[in-house]
């Protein structure tokens, strides 16, 4: 977008001149043409109203006493339409009554006939200067609005690209979890198959052995299938809103992560005081809980400990639903806490700083809740609060 000083401000000035005496009218039009770009002429107030409605001039210059409708009556009609067009009154009358009426109608200047040209020029220049300032202000406001719209559009595009980037990052993490959870069942299936071969080689296969083999193999295949289904559920696009239980969603996530976290020496514990429900896109809320828990897991990186714990507390207080997710990894520094929900802010190697930004966006915009990060005596704490009256 071009800088504001490159904009062209419209300097065209038009005047509606209302005068019933033809000789004065003709002479005054010639004089006005020296100061303005366009002149519309009317011979009485009624005609002046019509001309105004058709042309919407920048300035009105009018006599007072005219047939059919006076100048002041014309101004009153125009003011009723909400237009604050500057008005110069020319009159041969010095009656204070006319002057007071003109002032009450917001008339800019009151010139006595015969009009002194230097005074007319002075008044026109003042009005023109003010009109130019108003146009510059309007142009600048339009410029700012366009800039804001442009910046918002660019930000939305940038956010969309970062969201896609974050999805790829999260999917990579989840694939790692799946790979870990598949290793043990696959190893077990391999042992079953080897055992089947050995059993067949050394002795006849009994019906009981085959049934046991089928049952064990089926159980492991079912586990592998459910693991993949859970993964696909996390990343399935959902457009429909629904009412879902917070404890159920949290338990599903904990079950999915359990084996991978335990292999890292981390326990996920769910403390259910009171369950509550939210209405919205379930998949989006799953991403909130999953993201916070994964962040807690990463806080334990490099720590060799046997008591690593992530606790999820679910409860209600009055009309509020509360979720508190905390760990015992030692806490977050004040500098990080201050910026933790900012876009592109990250302290992780290879991180994109979008995860917690999206978490806050989903919590506050999609579910009309609030989220706060703080430190407890043992580690980091994320507190999510939802107004249940809004559900």
C-alpha cells in the first residue's frame, strides 16, 4: 500500500448560490467563479432545496428574502436532512431577528449587501481550508482502515500457515507415540508366530492351543487398531458442535498417552471432583488438553527421576467448570510465563511457538473461557475456567 502522503486529496469545491434578483445573481456568479470550481444556481428557497438534493454542494450562499421559500426556511429544510453544509447568508437587512435565526441554524457568516469582495473571499478561504482539513482527515481515516484490514488479512494468512505447520509438528509427535505403543504388541505377535512354528514342529497342534493363539493374536491386533483409530480421531476435521463430558475426553487422552509416558517414567493422574460438560467442537478441546499435557511431558526432559507426575484435576465451583493441569517438573521461569501464550514464542529446539497460542485462542474464543499459567510449589500449573451458564 502507498504511504498516506501519496494519496490525492479532492480539492474540488462546489457552491449552491440562491438569489432571486437576476442582475445580482449574474454578477455574483462571475465573482464566485474566481474562488470555486463549480456553481449551482437557484432563484428561490424551494428551488434551492431541490438543487441541494441533486448536487450536494460543499458550500451554500443564499439571500434571505425570496419568493415561495425564504433563505432561512431553505436552510432549515436542509438541516432537517442531517447535512451540516457551511452556509453564508447575504442580506440587505440588518434586523437582529434574522441574524439570531441564522446563528441558531448554524450559519457560518452573515454578509450585508452590497457584499464586500474582500470579506467574501476571506470567508470562502476559511471555509475551504476547513473543508480540506476535513477531507484530509477522512482520507487518513480511510487509509488507516485499509491498513488495518490489510494487516488483519496478512495475520490471518500467517496464522493459517502456522497452524498447518503446527499440525505437522503435532502429527510427528503423535506418530512417535504410536510407533512406541506398537512396538510391544508387534514384538508379542512376533513371539506368538515363532511359538506357533515351534509348536507345530515338535508336536501336534491342539484345539486349545489354536484357540488361545487366536485370542491372544486378536487382542493385540485390536489394540493396534484402536491405537490408530484414536490417532485418527485426534486429527479428524470436525465441523459439528456437540456437548461432551470433560472427564471422558481427558481419560481418552490419558489412555492414549499412558504407555508412551510410562516408558519415560511419567505418570498421568486424573482427579475427578465434579464432572461437567462443554458444548463445541470436541476435537478442538482434545487439542487443548493434549497440548498442555505434552508441554508438561517436555518439562521433564533431562530430569532423571522416578516420581514424575502430571495431574489433571476436574471440578466445579459455583457456576464455573475448572480444569487444573500441573506437573512436578520444577516450574517455569518468570520471563517465559510472561510470554508463554504469545504467537511464535518458544523455548523448545525446533518448536514453532504456536501450540499454547492456539490453546489460548481455542479456550477463549471457541469455548468462551479463560486460561492462566502459573507456578505451584512443585511445578507449572495451567488453570482453565469456563462459565457453565454460557453453555
